[in-house]
């Protein structure tokens, strides 16, 4: 439930008027959830799953345990989203253009510029129109939460929280670095090749992926040699050559970061380097990097005044999440939910999951017994 709530607060989707398949699979207080809505929500969930990040596809089969686990979560999220939309309509909660512009500007101010903000949207594959819809729904959600459970956190509460959680406000050693990235993610390259060359078999695709990876590694090596020869040109080369377009504009500058904020291969090298030194080519899941360390900052403690407002926001959000959780549980318990297509009934989904899990466990136990038993004739 908490994962659903956080997802809703971050980016809730409105599904009306999108040209979905009209097959009704669930009714929530006599409002339809269609097969098309489910399919889009499932694809979004599957695409963002950890397995997808590793390049593993989840077969869309009722006999696949992973598929059923994702389906169970998606069905629950669709029902909760529909209940929220009904509550928003019932309470006449709406969002004005001024509301969305104000929130958008806050986000732009936090990242530094409109250009950087648009670049972040692009890198995450979010269109401006989709962002506007998600932002409007997020503002509606916040308005609903403020009505359900308005909060006011005092200075004494924030101070008390700070004093009881001093370790949370310590910051570790930090490094400031710039980098040049030659992007090379084998999973992405493979997906692109499959899309463009449907006639290629797996052996051909894997060979082509390796060829492309080798080409990009050689390119990174060439850039590294050029920089080692003329280190004063690092920033200029980063602007021209780096595939990290956000940092390239600033000569590759990433800013200060702690060791845990970066992927391990990158952090391991950066934290071993001295200021004004340049690394050899470093490979991460994003590709090949040439790293230049520019500064270091020793560990320390953030002062209370600097984090006071962050604490206030955090404490208020925690209170409101708990209140929203209780509110949604109550809404769901009083809702009339009909599973027009029984295969979307969570009870049926969970029954199938238990059956498949039991079958898998039995197979593993049998395999283990077969390995440990003495073969006939070997006495």
C-alpha cells in the first residue's frame, strides 16, 4: 500500500479519453476500468521493473509467476487511482493553469534552469504534455491530502527531530568531478538493433553489440589520450564529445557527490583520484567515462537552520501519508468493486500465484533430492 501511495503522490495518471480498448474488466462504484487501461498500466510497470532494467522480459502469461505478481500490483493501483479520481470529483477539487505553472517554476528553480529541467524530462522519456497531466494530478492529490489531514509542524518539533537524529544530518566525504561519457549500454544497444533489424538472429545481434561496444571503447581511449596530452582542453572536449548532454554544457562538471551517490565503478575511481588528475577509461552500465577530479570536501554536520525547512516538509509528508493510507483503506472497504473479468480478481490472482510457487518449490526439491540420492548400481 505504501508503494502505491508514494507512486500516486509522485505521478498519478488519469485514464479518461485516451482511446483505450472498451472491454470492461473491473467496475469501481459502477465506473469502468477497461482492458486497455490495464494493458497500458501493465506495460509501464513492466518496463520500469528491475527485471526490465537487466534486459529480462516478463512473459505475459497467466502461468508465469512474475507476470501475476506485476498484474496483482497493477490491478490494485488502478482501483486505488479510480477511487481517488472519484473522490477528487466528489469534492470538486480542480487545478488551475496558475497552479501548474507555479509548481513547474519551483522545479525549474531547484534544478537550476529551464534548459536543464527540459533535459531531465527528455532523458526520462517524459513529454511536456504528459508532465503537465502528471503534475496537475499531483497537485490535486496534494489538495486532497490538505483537506483530509492539514498539518502544521512547529519549530520545536523540527528542532526536536534534528536533535534526536543528528546522524541523519551528517554528510560524508565528497568529491567534485567532471566527466566525458561515451554512452555504451549493451542492453539498450541490443534493443535498438532488434527494433531496426528484425531479421537478425541472437548470435548476429550479440556479435554486433560487441562490435559497437568495442568501437565506443576505442573512441573513449582516443579521447583519453587527447586529454592526457592537452589536459587544459578537458572542458572544451567535454562540450563537443560527451554524450551526457546535461553536464557537457558545463564542461562535464557533475558537482559535488558522495561515494554512494554514484555507481560503484565511477565512485571507486573518483574517490581514489587527487584533484586536477584525469583517470583512464572507466566502464559503468552507462558506458565509458573519462573522469577529472576538481575538488574535495571533508565530512561534516549540516547545521539545524540549513535543514529546518526540509525537516518540516518531511515530518508533514509522513503525517499526511499515514492519514492518506487510512483514508484510502476506508474508501476501498466501502467501495463496490466488481471483477467483470474474474481473472482480474485479486483472490484469483493470489490463488494462482500460490499454486505456481508451490509447483516451483516442488520441482526444486525434487531436483535437489535427485542430486543427493545415490544412483542405482553405484552401491
